[in-house]
C-alpha cells in the first residue's frame, strides 16, 4: 500500500481551497488539480508499506505531549517541477508546534524502523500539479486571500490508490492528541 501521514482538513477548509482552485482556473490556469476531498497537509510520505499496525504504534508515540494548535491558510505559491509547476497554498499559524509534531513523527518513524523523508518541511496544501498559467496570471494569484483556520488535534494515516477517476486518498487510522 502507498501510505502517508498527514493532517486532515475540515470541510470548511477544503471549501476555501476549492474556491482557490476555481480562482486559478478563472485566471486561465490548466493542469491536474487536486479533488476537494483529497486536500490535506502532508507530514511524511512513506511510500509502499504493509505494516499498518507498526505505523499506528509509531503515530501513538509521535503525538505524546503534543497539544492542539491552530493553523490557517496563508498565501498562494508555486514552484517548478519536472512536469511544470506545482500550485499550493502556504500554511501559517502555530508553525512551532507543527514543526514539533513533524520532528516527533520523524523520530518515531526512524525509531520504529521505517524510512522517511528528511527533506526540509514546508507546510503547504497542494492545489494542482503540472499547472501552467497564461502570461501575467501569476501576479493576480499573489493577491488571493483566504479565510479559513482549523484547530489541529490529531494526525491520520492515509492510503493513496489510483482509480480510473484519478488518485483517491482514504484514511486508514486516526490518532488524536
């Protein structure tokens, strides 16, 4: 199974992100956009794994001592990728606590014998991949504003499955704190 650990987003948060996708499209952007139900904040991509029980144990250890914290949507961004640009929205708020959670998770994964990403953590929510923009559209995107916040009180283990309609992310396990 192709797995990752992430922060689930409430419907109101997802609706605001979906609105942002609509703004991208209205400005003439094209690409592979993330379906509203798949929005999340990735903490660690795990790749092909079969030890779900081991991962749920790791998640329990990772959230010990973590307190609920607040995040909100910040500004629109994009970075170049081999196939085009990745469009995203930055996450702001209590980033110190978010980083403590991420480091706790990485430590617990490594202690549990799992390999994990050690690249620089930049909290964001992907809106689309292979995105292209007409000339001048990106300047308009910098002016987008968002009105959504959430209290993070847990993490989730997701499975990523390819379907005819595209990728589908489903929660296998939730761990509250």
